[in-house]
């Protein structure tokens, strides 16, 4: 008998990589790579009723200001 997992939305913080073309879900501005700054972004996998729906990208500050909609970014 197979165990069925129920997936929930979650967020992680990662360094922004060169060539990133993501747009922040909160402020709608590009999440830009800067070589000297080593900035981070928050990436959230969003699930609806246990089914993957989309990925959202945030600037770290924007994610905090939005009230961490997908929990603490690990």
C-alpha cells in the first residue's frame, strides 16, 4: 500500500544567480543579480489542495513585509 503525501506551500531563501529573470510577486520589480552584493531571494512553491500550482519569487525584504505568506523561509 502506497503512502500518499499531501504537499503544502513552503519557502526557501537562496542566493540570486546570474541570469535570473524572476519578478518579485510582491513589488513586481525584477529580482536582480548583483555580483558584489551576494543578495538573496525567497522562492516559494505554492500548492493548492496538495497539488503544485506555481513558484513565486520575492526579494527578502518584500517577503518579510508581506508577512511571510508561506512561512519562515528555510
